C-alpha cells in the first residue's frame, strides 16, 4: 500500500487566540501610537513637546535679530563728504563751512597725519556701523565723513582771474563720477575753473567729491544758465574756444594756439556737443585715436585735452580769492 505524498508547508496563518483572550484582529497591524507628552515635557506656556522633530517655538522678541539702525536724515542745505582725501581737503579749505566730523579711531589717526591739529570742527569718534545710518550702502568712506555746506559757485569772471590756466566747459555732462574725475584732471593740469550749467548738471554731492579726490576744494566751479553765452563771455575776455568733436578735421595739437588762453568744451558721451555750442565755438577739434576705437570716455578725453594744453606751459598754484584771504 502506497503512502500519500507529504504536505508542503503553506504560509503561516494567524495564531489561534489563547483561551480567555480577545479575538484576533483582521487586517494590517496598527502602528504603535506615541504616548502623550507628560506635563514635564511641555514648555512653560504649554506649546507642545520641544523634542527634535517637533516644530520649534518662535524665539522671544528679545532673542530675535536686532533691527537695523534707522536712517539719519541729512540736514537741509548740507551734504556728507566722505573718504580721507575729500575730508582732508575740505578741512583745509577756508571757503568750506563745516558742521560735523565723524571718524573711526583709525581714520582719526590717519587724518592727523594729513591735516595738522587743531581742526576747525570737533571730531566725533564712532564705530564703522554708524556710517551706514547716513551714507549710501556702497559709499567707500574709509571711516571718515564730514557734514558741510556746499561751496558757493564763483562768478566766471572771478574764476578766470584766479589763474591763467585753461577753462573747461561741460555741455550737459550729468554723471557725478565723470564730473569728479574731470575736476581731478583740472586740478592736476592747472585749469582755472570748470563751467557747468545750472540745469542738466550734477549738484555737489559726496559721490562727486570722492571722485574728485580733494580737487573739489581746489578747482572752482562756475555755474551758468546759458552755456553758449558763457562761451561768448570767454571769447570777449580773449579766450580761443575749442569744442571737442569726433568728426572734426584738425586735432587739438594742430589747432590750439600758444599765444592766448584756451577754453575747451566737452559734450555728453551719448550726444556730444549740442548744435548751438558747436556753432558758438571758434573751432572744432578732435583727439587722435586709433581707428578701431570710436571715442573716449568724456573724463578720459578731458584729461588728455588738459594735458595737451599744459604740456608746454609751467603750472602754478591758483591765486587766493578775497574770501580766502579774509578767512
């Protein structure tokens, strides 16, 4: 007699309940529930369990990041000059009316090397964060800022009487950094003054003064309502007025006279000289540049032109005005 084949083991089934126990539950097993937090696990305000994995409670107000300091408004009729060069030059300019001087300890030590004490205004020693409350975020102040009144523009006839150097006229050049750079070149090459219009020209600002690197206190600015009339005033005073234009035939070196004073007129980079200024100038000239270059930045063109005017002329310091002598 044949024995039946052995039975293969199947999947294990549910275990039978023990005698007296609860019936077995069908379906997937339930996940174990986390025990409720004990009163000791709660924070003092009962906001929940502070253990990892739980949402953190907002920090108290005193622990939050400090708010940035409020901006200080610049007083009306004043401006902040910043940077060691601009501040040192303003301290030495008797025409400049000073109000406040803010310095870091390091800047005060450096300024004392450049300008002999006592200064005309008492210095306030502050930390570097203080400058963020009244200067632009991108201002490079070197830990020195001076609150002062803008300089009073000189009349054109007074400005040309201070020096026998050339005169620089700007036809709607509006970028303060370009104007500051041209003032620096004007000081370096002995220009008598820089002439700008009342409108369509930048006012005196800290950015302009910093770009001028102290030259704002050296070279006077004359502001005129009508630039073409200012050109005619210079012509009557014996100046030969040359307008820089890229389409001119003669170069500046070819046209510049050596027996009389010269005034140079430069226009904005995009538009150049306007029609009325071109017609009023005695002559239009150009700077010789390589064929592959269309033009120069207006501040660079002014530097080259002023150098050409000073190349064969001895440079002298500007004469003092009556106001400077009285001060």
